[in-house]
C-alpha cells in the first residue's frame, strides 16, 4: 500500500498513545522514516505487519483495529494536504461515494503502482444506501466499515454500517443513516 | 436525427446546462448553476446573469446552433465561466454547458465533482493538479521529517560514539595497568619459565585488546576529523585486530600491505569508517564463513577526475582492495551497488558502499567493484598518493640498556594509582630519580619546589588535562622535556612539535628509548 496509509496509521497511534509508543513500534518492527514516504508504494505485508503491531499496542483484535483506522483515515485525509480533494469529491454522503472511483482514477494516474478499490452505490432509499466495494485485496472489509462510519461522521450523520452477503470478489454494505441533530 | 433525454439524465450529463426560450429567457437551470448562483431564476433574461464571451463575438444563438459554434458564458453574479454548445430545442435552445474553471484549481472555489459531467476531462485535470500540489506539500513535510530523523540519528550516534570512546579509554587504561604490572613481574627474577610464559600470554592478550579499544577510540573522535598525512599500511596494521573482530569468528581476515612508503592526505576516521563498512559488507556476504583479504598497492592509473578542480591524467594512487569469498553479486545488483539506499539486505540501510564512493571521490579518488554471482566480490578504493617518501613503519624501538636513567629527575603524573606505582618502580629501577603525582595540581606543586628534567604525564585526567599541565610546565621550567602518554592520540594542534607522545598501554622499551633520546638532546627551549 502507499506510504500515506502508513503515515495515517502512525498519526492514529500517536494521537491515541503518544510519540513514544510509535518510536517503540518503529524499533520493534525495524522501520523508520523511509517506510513513511506518502508517494511510495510498499509491500502489503509491511502494511499488515504495521497494522498488527498497532493492534497489539491498542489491545484490539486486528479487525477492530482496521475498523478504527478506517474511521480515523477519513479525519486524517480531511485535515491534511488532501482536504481540498475530499471537499471536491462530494459534499454529501451519496455523491462522495459515487465520485470516489473518479477520485481514485486520478490517484492511479499520479501513482500507477497503487491498487485502488472501487465503490459504487447500488441501491438508494430514503436514509439508506447499499454500497458495493471491490478490491484486488481481501480481508479489508472491517476497514471499509470504518471508512463508511468515518464518512457518516464527516457529513454530520449518525447511523449503522452492516455488511451483507454478496457474491464474487466484492462486498456489500448497507449504510442506514440520519442527520445527527446533536451537531 | 432526434434524441430524447430525461431531465435527470440531462442534469447528470451537463450539470451546468441552461434552457432558454425564443426570447432568451431562462426556462431551465442545471443543478450546478442552481447550487452556485442562487440568484439565477427561471424567467430571468439570460443576459441579466450571463455575458457571452469568446470568439466569434456574439453570434446569435440560432446561428451558433445551426453552425455548431462553441459558446462561452461568464457569470455576472459569481466567478464562473461556462463553455459548451447550443442545441435547438423546439422554440428555444438548450445550452449544453460545462463549468470551465478559470484558474484550473479547486482551492477556495466551492467546486464539486458533481458540478461536472461524468465524462468531463476537466475533473481529471483538476484532480491531478490538486493532487500534485498536495503531494508537493507532503513531500516538503516528509523531507522535514527525514531531516529531523537524520539529525536525531546523528545526535544519537554522537552520544553513543562519545560514550563508546569514554568506555574504550577507561578500558585501555586498565589494559595499560595490566601491561605495566606484567612488565614489573617480568623485570624480577622470581618467576619460573612457565610463569614467564603465562605473563607473556597476559601481555599479548592485553595488547590485542588494546588494539581494539584504540580503534574504538579513533572512531569515537569523529568531530574534528580533518585531513592529515597518513600511511594507510600503518593505519590498517594498527586496526587489524579491530577489523578481525568486526569480521567475526567464522571469517579469516588477512592483510597484504604493499604500500609502505605511500602517504595520503585523508581524515583518519573517515578512511577507517570506509574500511569498516567494506569489512562489514564482506562479512555479510559470507554467512557461512570465509576469508576477507585487505590489501594495498600503489598503482599509477588515469581516473576520470571526480571533481572539476582536479587535474586529469595518470597519477599514483594507493589502491585498497577488500575482497571476500562470499556469495558475490548478480549483474543487476552490481550495477546498482553504489546507489544510495540500495541494499540487498533485509534491514540494510544501503549507505555503506555509497558512502565509500562518496568518500573516495571527495579525496580525489574513486571506488569500484568487481563481482560475479557465487564468486565473491572485490571492492577497490583509490586514494591519491601525496608522497612516496614515508618511512616504513617499524615496531622495534632501538634497544636502550636498563639502568640508563643516570639520575635524571622525572616527574610522573598518572591518575591511576596502580599504573603510577608500576611506572615509578620501573623508572627507579632504570636509575631515574622519580617524583610521583596523581593529579596536575600535585605535579605543579612539585614543579614549584624542584627542577625536573622530564615531565611524563597522562593526558586525560580529572580536574586538569596533561596538555594544560605540559603547557604550564614548559613556561615554568623552560628546557624541561615533555612526554605525553594516553590511549587516544591527541591532534597535531594539541601537541607542540617539541613534545613527545607515547600510546597506552605503554611499551616499556619504547618509553626507555624515548626518555633516553630526550635526555641526550639539547633542552627544547634552547633549540628554539
């Protein structure tokens, strides 16, 4: 995965446990700044090793850690250099998800080695969406659940994300939501 | 040809469309215009909100529709331009328009992807431009992170290096005490032959330990590593035990030194670091053991000048070769071996060979590599010869008879009591009159009271250094001979020309020769 993911994972651990914890993790798995270059594409095995190490430090199962990172990722990208792109992609949940593939196409043009997933809205009702997710990678469904939760937060919504049975190499999620009136 | 299109599809394909009637009043407005220009209402004249721009200037819409001319509009109520074409639609016109971002940016524009049609290439362009800016911004952040990390590593390295230097210095002092006291044992006649043999083993082992600690001390004094005239054969011989330690127990390290008179101008620690990197690389290429040969030779060759200020043409170089019997390199690895950050090791930094190349070039030389997969590797480092007039190193001081002191008065300053005791006994045995002092202050008090022929002082001591003491003594008693002793070699700036220096652990024969020679020279102040 590309290094920006690694930077996001680092930011999450530092935010939750402080810099010393990240330093200890770097020593544990033998990485340093050279593994945190946003535009470099790294072996997925390294990214998974990183997630596993963070999960241990947060005392979470890997799936829960991926979910938490998904939520965090949306906030992380939203406050960094890519915030304008997030705004441009969509100002509401539906258009954002519908436009994600176009945004990822641009990422792919800039970083041809990246493997980007595909998202589409396959059904839409009042207060509910059915989102289809496709990726060359497997096992990242908990991350997608977290990402969708992160998007609900981003657009001032509250709701639930429920994986639903699907066929082939895709996964589907029902996102039910309503406006968060506490905001 | 007639096409039908639903409003929903029209809004998707041309989110910034406008529909006008024959009087050019708006009768339909696309979602991107509705969102961005809320003043624009159905029924308003088109020219209340939009001005025709571009070329050809202001053709009538029927003409533009018939000819297929492109049209461009500029919003009079917001910073927005639109471009597209006109399609006749019954008694009116459909303006199939797209937003044309004026500055081709999405920053502070309130633009959204949904303001553009699904196949509008503008979106990809805008995203790429914005991505590029974001990536540049991130690259700056990452560059700062890397620099911070580099600095942190350097600070850590310096601290560790300094600590290693202090430890090595103290350890060397202990070895010096062992050496001096084993000399005392040998000086007596009480030992049997077997016991003498055991003492010799102790001496030899402490000497090997001392060689390693001296290498550590040299490597830990990197701060003022300026170029000095060095004989590389001597340097390699001095540090051979250290290289053998780095190579490890399963590897034999052999030195074949063939440049005994060649002097080069290099920073001592810099060249040691290079050799250390090369030995480490060779070791890592032989996980199951093997042999490293470290050899030198003087060769006259023509190398491409590594710097524009250096002359071209053939010249003499000391060629250092570090060759191993390891796994060797494939052609692909060989081509990239000197690249910074390229490494075939799982946790390799990829800076070892790159730094060797950089060092050799900085010195006006070069580095190259010869290897085949499965057939070992040889790295060559060429360093320009500054002169060929160096004296071949000799480890054998001229024999000076014992009891050669002749009553000369020697002030010995040493903060290690066991070393001081041994030195005093040995020098007194040689016929010197010896005053012992454990600190510089004690020595100064003795010098105030009594004239001395020689000051033999340790360099690193608590409170005041031997260098300061020697400086004070030279002024207080002009003509006194100064002999400094230490585990680390002070720089040329620290030592005066007329002072002598002997390395710890002390070689008693060398010390005898040094004192004997000093006392048979004219006093330093008189030679002016």
